[in-house]
C-alpha cells in the first residue's frame, strides 16, 4: 500500500513549496496543479504546506477505502455520503506521518500500517483530537480541492452526464460542508495568557547562565538560550522573527534591531524557513540588552567557525541556523527541568507576557486607549486599526476586570456590616 506524504521542496532561488507524493514516487499531478494557485497568489510556504498535508490526509483515507478519485470522477460519479463522512471523521484527529520528515522510512522488515481506525476515546497518541479551527480549515481545503478537481474532469464529460455529475457534487458538498464545526470566538477559561511577574522572575533566574538551576551544561548553550528568552520578553517578537534575525539587522551604533520580511530568502538554507508574519519594523532595546547581544555575537558565536558563514544571529553549537523545532525543544527542556515553571510555557507565551507588561506601562504613563493601541500595533507589526491585541492581553484584562468587580462589590459589603 502506498503512503502519501506532504514533502517540502526548495528551489535554487530560495523559494519554498510543497508537493504531495508517494515516497520514492512522483508528485500527485492534480495536487501540484491545485497548490500552484496558492503559489501564484503569493501565499506563505507554511500555508501551502498545511494545505498539502491536509490533502495527504484526504488521499490516505481514500486509498484505505479503495477509492480511485480520478476514476470515480471520470465515470461521472462523485464521492458518496459515507465516504465523505469518513473523511470528515479523519479530519478531527492528529495524524502522524503526513509529512515526509515525520514519515517512517520504508525499510525491509517493517510492518506497514494498512488501515487506521478512528475512535474518539482511543488512547493512542495519533488519535488525539485537533482544535476546531484546524478541523474546519481541513474540511474547507478538502471541499475546495474536490470542487477544483471535479470541475477539471467534468469539462471532458458529455453534457448530460456533466450536468448530473455537477448536481450530485453540489448536493454532496453541501452535506460535507454542513459537518464543518462552528469556530467559536468566545474566550476559553484555559486560553493562553502571559506569565505573571513572579513567573517571569522565576524563568529569568533559571535561564541565567550562572544559575545552578540552569538545565544546560555547555556555556555557549546557556548564554544563547538566555539571550533567546531575554530577546523574546524584551521585544514581544514572534519565534519566526527571532529566528530570521540577521546580524545585518542590528544597528551598529544604536540600540535597535530591524524585523525584516525575507520570504524564500536564497541565503537561508533551512528547508522550513522561519518567516515574519507581521509588518516590518524597528525595535529599540535597552543598552544593557544590546551590550549582551553584541557580547554574544563577538565572543560565543564568533568562536564557532561554521557560524561565521551564515547571517542568522541565533545558531546551534554546531554553527547551523536555529529552527522552529529547536526553539520548541528549548522550552520543552525548561518545562521538564524546572517543575516550578508553568506547563503552558512556550515561546509564544513570551509574546503574551510582553503585551501584558505593555498594558501595565501604558496605564502607568496615563496613555489614552487610542494612543496605546497605535503604539502597541506599531511595536508588534500589526496594522494601525488591528484589534488583535485583545488576544494577547487576556491576563491583564482579566485582572482589571477583577479589580472593577471587587470595587462594585464594596457597595454590597456595607450591607453586611
């Protein structure tokens, strides 16, 4: 049985793209044509790869059900409701091995998995549910791809057969789209929030290179990881923005760094290139943090010969540019080694924490809501009228809400005296 995987590719000019293929086989032609429309629109490489991974899920489910999609459509028949139900069910769960770098190698002696059964209460890790946003996104891409492919094939059918086929498709896709979950905009109680002041101080004391609680042994790793945490907390930048930061982005005479968009940069050898999702901007750092940054570059980083050949600031101890997975591993090691840290601790929590501190400072300075919003949006790379800040200030907003609520309750307290 073949195994469809989403494979990332990198062209000579640095552009990243994805294809769907069977290992050691050619890419699926129809999927390549479909993904090309995303490429023409200038969609991010990670977005294209997400679509490709979703289509790997679709093709695997059809294959395990012995459904020949092209043959079915060429015969003027669309997918049946039970088949669409099966696809919608599979879209609810996390699936391993949909990407080439996660796939099991096809080695002699390995028993191939011929079928996956999905059960809501399964204890197997590949059966964990995805969030409703991911599920809805998968179903939208699958529906759009089925429409794209059926339109292409229907053009070659006789008129009467084509009209019947299109009518059947519309009925089936309406049913399929009805199974898409509603994405709630309500804030959940366990939604991600920033660290409070005590948690922030605890984190900084642990990652201090001279701390006995620091979980890393090598001096270079200690100083680099400390710098990563400090830069994330100080700037509120995203993980991808930090990983894309180059030495040339650091102002030589002023405590400033630039966040630059470099999608498909030729000089970036990483197969999965970290990207800046927001607007380009300039961030000012304190003199102390700037001195620490230059000290790391001129000493620890410069001592690694291989690192001198690449422009990225954050590198491994072998001289390679850091990856998303490396950042995730860093925070996973912190969580494992330091039980006192919040189990929700990730690099993105640093961004939430920065926004909470920003709100507190804006309040202390007496800034108006309009001025605060514009200042925050500029620092975070959002558009002037963006309201996304509400996502990143839940802890601060909740605290202010509690304070106001308690003030209101003081009037009631008087009646109990």
